[in-house]
């Protein structure tokens, strides 16, 4: 990021120099001007090399940045713009550029709970104002799921910082089953998002635990405990599960039937990356996946209602039958108003 920023400062400085027709600019003059600009903007007392400025000029001349700057050399030593009114600031922004920038702004705003993006809010606002000034009748055309009432989002940032700086934290947590909250000292390893909820994977008493952020009520740093970095790779840790709960059991081959109306949806949006199409039937399609049986898998199955049938393994099939029977009992009860 720093090198890119320095390059932008140099491009801007070269542009300002070449727009000044009152002075004849040699390569050394441009080098001095860029060195001074970097010191002024970045506080860096460095001397920009001749090679760097030559590459900058070459890049500004090209279409790579969209400048196509008409920089020419005259009298074998001086640089100028061949077009008197040219400036890299005058590069037109196309309608497609505006569309892409507008979509990027809306995407970035979805991450407002991270302090990094909160610090960018002013930048985003200025960019948004600039983009919107070039358009009329704007409306968002990308909509991401979000839950503004979800609790615990304020803890994303301190947990992120604790993982980044390898710090132990003390958490006040109350699970759905617990009557009262309790304190625990944990070694945070990974933040996990699933189904628009956030979870913390942490080490507690040398065991992995998964904590829902919306069940956390307080976090404080533990400065006296040495952090245990287990170097968790999320892609590897979660590869055998759907969701955020890892049962630490061997993955099992789950075979299920989906009716013909929902099968195209499951084909285009698989349950899991291991999903395979086994057989097409007259009334649907049979698939299988290789995953651990966990809470999220069961919820996903139940979400398909009468459109799905678990065929194997028998244990999971019987569990789903039990849950559906209980649902029927609930619906069969006479409710008194």
C-alpha cells in the first residue's frame, strides 16, 4: 500500500511539473520535485532514483493506468506535455467506472463494524459524493443480507485485534443453555461468519470452543497470560463441516434425496464442496456429501421441509424422523386463544 501511495504522489508531482509551462523540466528537476513531494507528504527524506522517474514517465505514457499522457522530450533533455491543456486529473470517468465505484462503495459499507472501515468512512463519504454527483436517480443494485439488530458485533474489532496481536482475552459468556453468564479466559484463534452470524474459534483449557459473538457481554484483555498461537487455517479447520461447529468426529457420507422442484437449486448451490450427484429419479435427484454431523447440517436439512429425505446414515435419518414427529405433535395441539 505504501509503495502504491508513493507512486501516486510521484505521478501527481510529475503532472504538476509538466503543466507548468513557465519552467523547462529536465529529468533531474523531476527527480528533485518528486523527492521534495515525498518528504512533504510522507515525511520521507529519500532521493528518488533516475530509473524510478523514467519508469513513472513510461507508465504514465501507457494505457495501463488509463493516462495515455502525451509526454515528450524536446531539445534532447527537457520534458513537457505535447498537449498544452493535458493533465492526468482530466481523465474522463466512464459510466461503467462510476457503476463499479458505486457498487464497491456499497460493498465496503457492509463491513462498517470493523474499525479499519470505520476509519475509512470519511473517505467513502467523499468518494460516494463524487460518484453520486456524476449520476442521477441512483439506487443500490447490490443488496447483501445484514442484521442491524444482531448483538455482539461491537466485539468483532477487539477480538480481531487480539488475534492479530496474539493476546489472551477474558470473556463473559452465556450460552443458550446456561442460566447465568460466566467468565472464561481464552486464546482467540479465528473469527468465523456463517449465516449472517459471527463466531469466535478459541482455545480454552487446551480445547477448542466455538463462541457466538451475540452471547458475549464483555471482553477484557488478559495481560498476564502467555498467548498460545495454534496457527489455525480456516480452510482446513472447517473443510469437513457445514457452518461454524466442528464436532471433531470423522466426516460421514450423507446421502439424501431432493424433489425435482428443488434439485436445480441444490445443484447450483451445493450443501458442501464435497457434494456429488449420485442418481436422477423420476421425482427428484439423489446426492451425497462427506461431512461431520453437526447442528448446522441438521438445520439445513430441516429447512427443506418435505422436499428432502435423508437416506443414509440410519442414525441421522432416525434423528430427522424424530424431529419431524415432534413438529407434527406441536402442530396437532389445539391452541387456546
